[in-house]
C-alpha cells in the first residue's frame, strides 16, 4: 500500500480537490442563473407612481389591477378610448391569521377623493394608479404597500407560456363583447380563450362578482402550472414565462420582481385551503343613486367590520361575500 506521501495518495487528493472545485462551479452556476434572471426581469418590469404615502397599517397589502387598453390589444376596436381597469383585487397578508384575496367590484359605489361619489373604476380613469390607491385605502382602511397592474392582453401570453390551463364554468356562453364561447363544463384552453374567460361579464347572471370568481380561478390555474422546483432545471421555460409575465406588468416605484414573487406566494396562500377569497358584504347589486347609473353598494354596516377583520386576520378561512339573495 502506498505511503501517505506516495504518488497514489497525492493523486487522490488532487482528484478530491478537483471534485470540490466542480461542486463549487455547479453551485455558483445554480446561484448565478436565478440571480441573473432576477436582474434581467427587474429591467423589464415597468414602474409607475402609485402609493399614497399614508401611515402603515398592520400586515402587508397588495393592490392588483387588470387594465384593458386599445394600445396593447386588450380592448377590441369598439370605440373605447384610453385605458380602464375592470379587475381590482385586494390581497392582504396579516401579521397573524389567514391571507385574504378580496375582489372589489369595479362598479362599487365609493367616495373618490376630490371627485365625490362614483364607481370605483372611475378613480383609475380620472387619476390612474395614485387616485385608485387612495380611493381603495379610503374604502377599506388598509394602506396599500405594493401596487401591480397587469395589461389584460398579456394574460393570454402568460397562459400560453405555461402551456394552457384547465378552467371550469357551469353555463353555456356565447358572448359577443368578450368573445367567450363556452360549453358548460371544464375545458383545457389557450391564451385567447383564457382572456375571454376572464373578461366576460354581461352574460354572467352574477355580473362583476361572477367575473371576479372566474378571474381568481384563472390566476389560480396559472399558478398551479408554475412549479419553481421544475423551473430550476428548465431555464428556457423560465425565460419564456418571465418574459411573458413582465411584458405586461407595471408596479409601483418601490417594488421589484422579488416583491412580485412574494405577491405570488401570498396569492397562492389566499387561494389555498387555509386562505380567504371572495367579496366584501354587498347590500345591493343594482344600486342607482341617480347620477352614475347602476352601481354595487357595499353593506354600510358590515363592510367596515369586514375590512377590519381582514386587516387583523381574525376571519376564518373560506369563501366570503357573494351576491345578495343567491
């Protein structure tokens, strides 16, 4: 047997050092890839002024909106000008308790700073993200910590990037406005069909509430297709997905792709078995104050208590709200 200083032992030590070096190279590569991806993704995300600077409230609150505009193809050539937000989601992670994802109907009758009472989505039309944030904060009593806006036309690209999604709706639909053509049941769909699924409202008996339910279902279906553990070993799929997602994403000036990652985890928690999803308590789905047409009136007695419970994490997991009388 060779002595400790013999060539055989030296060769083994060299092989050991080479093995450690190889392991180090692999570890650096695995770390460098996601770091590089984050830096690249951060450079693609668009930013906008959005937050109000109001005093913090407990927990972390995200405001998510889906905007349609003629510029990105989200709105068909139907005479609509500018941009609008038909999807308004409040995602709250309390210090203790279940994470909540609450859909705020776009037609919610609400006080808009400097403009008086009107529909919630009018705040976005009049003052874009900053006015919408202030209006939501006044409505809910929650300070918005992060804002994210997704161009609805980009939803289709994300769905295609994950290879399509499985969606369910229990009614036949042939809706000319959204382009949704559906046979009752569950179907595997691609980007264009998923976008129509998310936008349809007029053919849904539950109106905005029904559309909000389908939008939450769509986002949950997309997230279910994204498995971080598998993406690590498929860089090309990572790039395709990040490219699709960031291409239509606008966030507040202080947020980046890491914050959006935390948002995604919070969304997954809210839509899981231990989360809360739904709408605030609604008193009237066809409230007509006389100057803005048909609006959604939140219950003036129950809504403040509801939002306080969301803030404090004191509501039990499960579905909340819904259409009155349904």
